[in-house]
């Protein structure tokens, strides 16, 4: 297949060429000894991420996505915001953030920040006002409902609390999403937890207040936003109950047609896009989390005229088995779903899902699989998003009940697959007792994995064959080859015999620039892999002589010899001219 082209290296916006790196601030670097990561810690580690120089030990990423650092009661670790325009003292100060932004930009690193606009904390001044009385001017800033008449009221003859308005669910509470307010005797909506009331996006004052929040951070110089649960912003104005289904995860047995994915949300996204475009056009971006596994639904949030999100997060890789065919089909779905001119993206892990290093384990081949996965996400057509620690192979740490921090993990214990603590453990920097995350003796907020003594940044930087150095080499290669950033993609082997292969082509003033990528997902040797190349591509591929740009089993610069792929081999080629 062939996908749409989007421009040259001169005209393409920065975010199409970028390699993003997600930082969960609590877990990256602690500088004040409280066991919790902070903004000064991120500043101290910027040179590791990218020092702005060539030929160094930097990872080479060019953009950061920083998870929430706003003032918050921390019932959902910052996704319950009580002040949108400041920094929680746990993480530092607004001046610290300004310095972080300045230091990152000086190194050529762009910064987007998490923005949670579907709900606030119940400690936010807006909600405190809203719940103070039914006639408060901010009452309509949140979703309130008097409830339905209680059952058998006529029979029991005494005043009972009204029933909840409908069957909508709070996903982190595992119960109904409507919460009774004793003072005003109405329900408010909180579809995550009771402490995260939903704002009323149909109220134009709310909409403008949220747009002002965006303007505040854009004026400070942020390069854009990662928008939390965009498709939850608007609810059905009749508050109808969702139909029931048999799907447990992630839908909790409901078809969410009334509490999510409402068509009015697209108008909000267009309004947000209009705001960002007033700040240097496409230089400030919107990346949206669309909480759904329906590929086409997520892709719609680019807007049919590409006037909504710059990128809708593609989470499909997070749910794929270790199979070349499965990944090929996932890639094809996303490329086919996004509108003409929209730009794809790929990610393997994040703060809400188990790390892929643990998902793709196989005895004797886990690290090799991690290299195949890294090569895939960093050479496909689309912007890659990395999650802190994946470059050293950080795993999911089983957390004992006494150490649990995640409210969802506590409620679903002992079903560990639902808790999010395992993928949020502190970054492993070195072999010291707390892995270099904190140096002041206080225990980190989550336990440090035992393998941090041998699996850490310091150890891997000194090992030329480490996973970290493989990531560094891949990112460097991507940064130097325009076809890996912006080129067209044509699939050569669509998962046959567990091999995924494709070529990237970009027409430049110097002619057609080409790179071919072969990824063996199999834990065995694949003989004569060239016979699996699609017939439509075989003649073109066979007409070229190829040499190795990067490989896990072959030296760079060598010409391709025997048409054999070793177990979990990565082979990236260029024409031998």
C-alpha cells in the first residue's frame, strides 16, 4: 500500500519530524528528597534527553510530553486539577517550569504539556462555587441533575433520595458516575472518580474559561498540549442511559454512545485549533487522547478538513499480540482511517498501560523483541511517542498491596492487570540504592525494581551493544534520513512468516531517497525471506543492491548477502550506490 505524502523537509512542521518522549514527573528525577520527581529533576536530566550537540551520549529525542504538574489533591495523581495556571509545590514552581521550557528550547527540544479539561478536582474554586447553591452563577459550569423519582415512593410513603439519573459509570470507582451532594440535594457527574466532577462544555462561559487556560500556557511558550480524554468532553443533553454490552475492558459492559463521542465535541476541537493557529500557525499543536479502541472513531478527531487535532493518539499498538501480521493490520487500519493530509503516530507504552517490554516477554528473546519493536515505531511513517525508561527496557513491577498508590489499583486489587503503578515506577538512572532517582535517603513514592542494579542508564551507556545505545542509534538514523521522517511507505512483506518489511521513499532535489526495513518477529531463523516480498514490489526491490544502514546481526556498511533473517533480527538497508 502507499500512503499520502505531506511535504518536504523544508515545509513539514516540526512535529511530523519529531521523536516525542513522555515524562511522568513523579517518576523521573527527585531533587528535593521527598521521594517524588519534580520539574528541577527534569531540568537536570535534559542533557541526557538531548544536549543539542552531535556525537554525544544523549538519547536524541526532540520533543517532550510532560504529564500533569498542576496544583492538585492528587487523588488521581494530577489528573484532578485544582488550579490550571500554576505548578503544584510538590513539583516545584511556575518559575521552575519557565526555566524548564527555556532550557529545553535552548537544546532544540519542544515541550507539550498534559491538559485535563474534561473534569476538574472537587477542590477547584469553580466547583466549590458550583456546589455552594443551586443559584450560584457557576452552578451550570458542571453537570448537575436532580435525579429520577425513587422506586415505590407511593408505597413506602416516606421521602427517599432520588435515584441516579442514568446508568453511566465511573471507571475508577466501578460504580455509578453520579454523586449525591447533600447540601444542594442534587447529583453531580464524575465519570472517573467522585473527586473529579465533569465540567459542562455546553456552557459557553466554561468553554471560554478553558480556552483561556490554553492561552495562558501558550503565552508562556509551550509548544502544544496533550489533551486528556477529548472524546468525553460533551455528554448527551437528555442524559440517556447507555445500552449494555458484553465488553468488559475498557467499556465496563456499556456502549458509550451518550456519555462519550458526542458530535458536538468536534466543534470544541475546532475552537481549540483556531486558538493554537494564532500562535505561529502549525507550530503549536494539539495531540488528543481519544479513549476508544475503535480506530475510525479516534481518527475522526483530526477533522475531515484537518481542522481539529494535529494528531489523535493511536493506541492500537498497546493491544496487539507479538505478531508481525497483527502489527501490519494495525498499521493498515490507522493509515486507512485518518483523513487525507492527516499525520499518523505510533506508541508502544504509556502511563496508563503495561509497558511493552513486559507485554512482549519470551524467555531468551525479550530484549531482542524490544529492539524489533523500537525499530518498528521509529521507522514507520508517523510520529513516534516513547515512554520514559523504555529505552533501557524498564519492565512492569508487581506492586505489593501495602505499596499501592494508584486509586484504581487499590479498588481492583488483587486483579493486578487493572492497576497502573507497575508501569509508573521511578526511572532507573544508575546502580545506587534508589537507582539515582533520589539521593537523599527517603524512599521513592513507588518501589524501585531489583533489576535496577544492572538495568539502568549508566550501565547501558557504557555498553555499546545495550538497548539504550540501540535506541540512540535508531533515533540518530531517523534524524539524519529525511525519508524515515517524511517519506512515503510501501509494504514489502505484510507479516508473512512473521516478518514485517517496508520501504520508505522520499523524492528530493537529489533524487529518490530510499530506506528498506526488515523486522523478523519470529524467534527462529527465516530462510530466503526475499521470496515473501509482495510480487508487485519484488522486481523493484530486486533491481537494487542493498547495504546495511543498521542491523542487530550485521555490520553497518556491509552488503546484504544470504537472504536469511536471524531470530528477531532488525535489518535496515539503503541502496548500495
